[in-house]
């Protein structure tokens, strides 16, 4: 296969920033040159095309096992491919939760063109009480451990989890969200929640748990990833912790970088997400934190949900939105004036891999072709029928975007937009 | 001469209407108040209009007030009431309402425990929707009748001082009152224990006080809310006894102020809790006028919205 006229975006490649032809055979990058003669295989020539190493999302929600009406691995990996991801780490909030060696092997076996990396639970039955068999799951192929959307409320469990993972230098992922302080909260606590008469989720609910987690991290000297931060205070806390030399990393959901609390003012349940959409001042701090490296990566926060739990009164609707297929388009459309393209791409590629300790591919001759092809100029509109995810819970239907994923190549397989 | 039509086809909340809308509703209500004091209290204005009163939450006075308003306008009325839990188990709100609308209903008056439920409906169905209270969000007709009653006593509300006492955190009446009074140019203060006052309420442009006596000294009108223990799944105050002692309003407290304050309450009153009986029944109190005005104001709203079909 020959990729024609693509701008290479890979800091580790001698071709970084240059327009090249890339020849791939048997899943290996055979040749990179300014012009390669036409070959027999498929030729891909798209206007304004860029190529980077394949993207990786650090934590998506799967429906399988248990909620196959929301998402199966087949639809999840298809959505990932369409979103430009050649790898996804999958959160364990399934039914049953991912908590045994067998569960881990099952998730891992779902890899196709998209690599599926299992995250195991920290607590047995995802119940927040006793440790699950972490070592056994690690040996079966778990890349990290997390209670996922069920943040760890017990400080005792959090401490034991961090301690135990040191046995094999494992990574604990926690989403800081204090259930007591967020009780009954529907949206960010602020002017909007007050004027809608809804209980709010204060920044405090995130920051007070994050403080606890960082204290426990300092005490245990283990390794922590803070998943999906959303507040100005969290950015400060993480920046300080990194300065002190703690082994901490962080991610931010794409929605929380772009939309603020005003988005829920019309009771649109597709903007009902966790963490909630906050104030413009929080967004400003998050953008700055991404720029200075306090926040390592951007997550899709992909949470597929059926109409029956979304098309409801706001109070009764579940939290979450799908995200795999629109993350790049949102970033490129809204944030291209804040970040150069290579900076953004780093947050979707090498940095999340570094957080999870995964090998980082590179665009060099002789290397495995693990690539994402995209255009930062292509204009398109999100239509329901184009969504590969089984669930369609997104507020972005009909939205016009600039920038689109064109295809991915991984493990000698490829997926391209039908129009390519 | 002001506007002759509302700017909206629904009454989802005071947030969504204009000052001109409020004034038009008041002027129309003045006329209907005269009508309901006639020997024959009925007019044929809504003779070809069918109205469904959907109450997904208990209500006595609001439901009766709406029903009387509808009947005095000669509308055809159907009533539906259900506890929210039984509906939640089975049919969705959208299905329930669509079923009722299939029977050709023109307007829906709805009370519902979920904030925004009327707005959700308005996005999906065609009929005019009147919010008769949606959880802890808004209760626009109550706010309009409250402001209408204040206007009867004080005239123009511009610059007048109104204090709202009690459980502000769980009160749709407080929120709608704040929006309505601010639109009419009044100054608003909320007063109660800090656990019952939303942290960000100041951002809506109101003063906050935790001291009842200070707030009473400040205001021209005291709108006293019911302490709604049924809305509190956790205890925000130590006891009713302590609340009455430190946040209740009684005659001795009022007498110590040397000024006339108008006392209002949206009902039902917990006598001896937020208001002592000698205050509720005193010449300061306009609680029963509020109830009478409720019918006139709701007639005005139904009449004006029917015009927007």
C-alpha cells in the first residue's frame, strides 16, 4: 500500500514535519521518500493528509459483557477505528466486571485492527471494598487497574491498592469523585445549577478526593493516573505533585475542554456527563495544564448509552456521551488556535502510551505500520447513520466539523473512510 | 399600551418570559379578578379548548386553582394524577403525554418531580405547556400570583424589598419568585439556615442573610416558605424545634420591629413552625388574597397562551 503526499507527524521520525510518500508492505513500513513510484497495491492520496502513529485512548466504556445493547466489542472497535484509534484501553465497569484472569483474556482476545487493552478492577466485584486478584490479572495482560466510573471512595482500599500494585510496578487509575460531596448532583455546581434548581457537583467533590489520592500516593510511593480531571484546582494539585516528583499522570475528557456548564441550560441530557461541564475558568486552566504537560493526555470519555436511559427527564437520565468518533474533529475544530497540530497529536498518541507503559511505535523504515491518517482541513457534518458505535448518545448530531480521520493501519490490516 | 400577546407559546418558567409578558399577564388578570367577583363567574373564552391537568406529584391547591381557572373560562378539562414512582416503573413521560395528546388535547398543565420535565416535553410535543411546578426548578404561576398580590398592596414593585424565608435549596417557589421579582425591578433577599441556601444563589443577584430579624428589618414583604421535610432525604437542620426558635416568624418578633411588613406564604402553612398562628391570621398577612389571586392569574395565563396556539 502506498500513502501519497502525507505530512509525517512524529517527533521520533527523521521525516517529522515533511510531506512524504509512505510504502507499506506486509504490515511493515518499507520505504519513506519524497516520491515513490506507483506500485501494484492500494494507493491512498487524500488532500491535506497527515500521518501519525496510531492513536490510543486511555479509558473507554465497553458494553460487553453485560450491556451488549449499548456496545459490543465489534461496534466499539469499529467506532475506535473511525475515530482514528488503533488502540483502546477498556474500563472494567461491565457485568460481570473485569476481575479474573479469564475476564482479562476475553477482553484481550477482542483485539482486531484495533488493539484492545484490558483494565482490571481494583476491588472485587467492583464493589469498592476488597482487593481483586491484581497480580493474576496483570500476568494475563492487564495494562492498569481501576474501579472506572465507580471512583474509589474508601481511603483504606485506595491505600492498599496503591501499595499492592508496587509488587509489579502496576498503575492505578482513579477518577476523583467524592460521592458524598456530589450527592444527587446532576451538573456542575454554579450559577447554572442554581438557576435550574438542580443539585450541583462542586469542584470540591473532585479536588478533595484528588488531594486524598495524592497524599496516599506520597505515602505509598506508588504510581497513579488521575483519570478525567475537570477543575482548575485539580490542575494546580497535579502540577504541584509532579513538581514534588510523585509518579502521577493525568487525563482530561475532550468535552470538558470545549463545553462549559451553559451547555446544560436547555436540559439536553447528552451534555449530562461525568465529570460535569464546568466554568470557563476551569477550561482555561485545563488548556494551560495540557500545554505545560501537567495533563498528559486527552480522553474520549466514550460512554455508550441507549435512548431508554438518555431520552428522559434530565433528573432520570444516565451520565455519559459517546466520544471516540468525534474527539479529533472537536479538538481540531475548536482548539487548533491554542495548540499546534503536533502538540495535539502527542496527547492522543505517545503520551497515553507512556502513561500505560506501552511500547511507542514510530514512523521509520522497517518499523511496524501502526498509523492514523487524517486531514486537518476536511469539512464534514456528523450524521446519525455515520456513527459506528451502537449507541448514538451525542449532542453533536448535525454539527459541522473541520478535520476528519481518514483511516488507520495496524497489524497488516487497514480501515479507510468509505469515500477513500 | 403594552404588548397584547405573550412572547412564548409555553409557560415553562419565569426565566423564559419577559417583563412585558409579566405585565400583560397582570393586566389580563386584573380583568379576570373582576370577572370572578361577579355573581356569574364564568366567561366563554376557551369554549373550544381542551386542557389536560397532568399531576405527577401531589397537589391540592394548585390543582384546584387551575381547574377552577379552566372551568371559569369554559374549557373542557381532563385530570390525570399519578405518583411519579408508578409512572417511572412503567410508561415514560413522553409516552404518557403522547397518549393523552392523541385524544386531541390543546393544552397541558403539568406538575412533575423532575426539574426541566416541562422543557423536555416542549421539545417533543405540540401542545401549549404550562409548568405547574417541576421539582426544585420553577413554579411560575405561583411566582406570578405572588408578584400580582404584592403589586396590589404596593403598586409598582421597582425598588421594593422582598425577603424570602426558609428552605431556598429545595424551593421552586423561591427560584421563580427571584426571577420574577428581579425582572420587575425589586430587590430580593433570601434568608434561612446556610444548609438550606444554595452556595451560588448570590450569582442570581440576590442578597443572602442567615438572620431572620435583620432580614425582616430590611424588607417590605416577607414571603415565608414551608419547611419541606418531605423534600429532604438528608437532614439539613437539626430539628423543627430549633428551626422554629431561630428561623420562625412570630408576633413578638414582628412587634419588635416597629414597621409594617406584608406577610405572604404559598401554603400549605406549617402553623407554629415557620409562621406562628397569630402572624398567619394577622392583618399583616395576605395569604388568602394570594389564593384568590391565584385563580385570576391562572385564568390570564391560560387565556393568553390559548391565543398562541
